[in-house]
C-alpha cells in the first residue's frame, strides 16, 4: 500500500462519516422538537455535508479521485467507508442528540490533530472548520447538560441513549493497521488508538459533569465493519434516498 | 372541573389553577423563557436588537441565537437577556415624549461648527 492509498482510505472514511451523519441529521428538518432547535440542527447538518464535500475535493485534487458529486452519490454500498454509528436511523431525539455529542467531540479531536498534519492540504481545512465544530460541540454540551438535569425521565433517557451509543461510537475509531501504520509514520495523523484515548478523556469528563456514567470500554464490544465496507441494513435505503435526485440526471448542472 | 389542557408545545406547561383561587407559584425552570437577542456586527460596534428566542436557560438561548440570527452575514458576538428582565415604560406613558418634535433647539444639528473646523484644519495644514 502506498502513502496515497493510505491517505485516500483515511479521507474517504472521514468524508463518508460526515456525509452520512449530515444526511441523517438533515432528516430532522421540519421535525425538530422546537423551532429554534430545528433550525440549529438543520444548519449543523448542512455544515457536515460541507465538510464531506471539502474532503472529497481534496481526494479529487490531490489524490486523483473522482468528481465529488458522483463519488458521493453513485458508489455501491460496499465502497462506502462510514462507520455503523452514523448509519443508524434517527430514532428519538435522545439518540440523535447523544450521537451528535459523541460524534462531534470525535470530530473536534481529529481536526485538532490534523491542524499539524504532514499532509499539507488538511491543515488549512482543519483550521477553517475549527469554529464550526466548536459550535457543534457547544450545542451538544448545552443540550446534554440541560436534559440531564431536567427530571428523572429525561435523565434516564440520556443515560440509556449513552449506553446504546457508546459501543457504536467506538466504531469511529475502528483500527486499520496497514494504512494506520503508514499514516502515523508519515506524521499525517496520530492514529485511531491515540484519537480514541483523547476522545475518551474528553467525553468522560463531560459525562461526569452531567452526572452520566460512561460505560467502561472493556465492558462493551465496539461495532466495527464500516471501514472495511461491511454496513448495517440501514445504509442502502439511505443511499437510495440521498442519491435519488442526483441519479435521475447525473449530467445535470446545479 | 375541566381537565387541564396539555399542549404539544414542550415550552407550554399549563398551570393547574386551584378552585379555591389561591395564587399559584411558578417554579424556576417550569416554563421556558423568551430571551431578547442582540447582534454585534464588528468589534467595538453597538449590539443591536435583532429578535428573540425561546429557551430553557440563557446558555441554550445563546446556542439557539447563534443559528437563528448569526448564521448569515457578519457577526462577531451576541448577547441574550431574559425578556422579563427588561424594564420599559407603559404604552400609555407615550405622552411624556409627545412634544419632542417641537423642541428643535435640542437638536445637535443646530450648531454651526463646520466653519470653525475647516478653519482649524487649514491652520494646522499651513503650519506643516
């Protein structure tokens, strides 16, 4: 495997995570619990899709990848590299909010590290997305703190959502030993294991402040497979819906 | 007695009034508040009122206000303040301001200073 192959794997996984998470979150548009939150959540979903686009562009321009739109919408399901965590249907707002909280803190840590990446095109991108991701985590933290002190039922639902989400969220850090070794040696990023440690530290403290018990990593089985192209039953229907308009006329200019 | 009306809107938590007519105390956090939002376009500029949001607390009001009022165009900061904390005159006190339009002698525009300013500018320019 060459350095460029390893980079392409990492960028595709990051971009697919952002695209699928963005699409899932956008499904709340018009259905959010209150108007202000509906607007905020939809706006952040758009941000995510923007992050995916920026990464697909880097793939195209630096690594000879496909044109971003067709790469995003026309691939077969097994060619996507997103983790299972982002594929699951929205369920109720507690699940969506907890997913947003765990996912965005992982994004914040990843992009923070990429600001010093040896792969130059990632540095300005990481710098540019800093403020957006800061807002996403601020939004998530404010909701988690609020709902954890909003009564017994509310607290119980947040803890239960955390228990459901935690093994799925560990799937964000699914190891890819072959590509990972190259990327670490080249100074492109510190590797999934180190990112996971930083994420666990940060999320543990935030959960503790909200009174939530973060399950022990050793007590759960992380849900892996996405990075190798094995997906949940929920991805294919999502891809069909997401790409329906694009596929109706792939040559159209927007 | 009629059944209490429950709203689908989570911000609306209808109070149960007692038949005896005793006053009902609204507990902190029982109802969402409205917060007025003030937008600052650049550092040092005034914060200007742009609208309001509903939120359970000031922290979330600020989070909502950011996407509500500052996701387009330039913004460097926002303020939120609970609408209930704003003190205002009553509408019927509008008569206090009624004669303002006649008191043109209070307009700063009445002072003629441009001549002096130009003279000063000219004198400092001449010295150089």
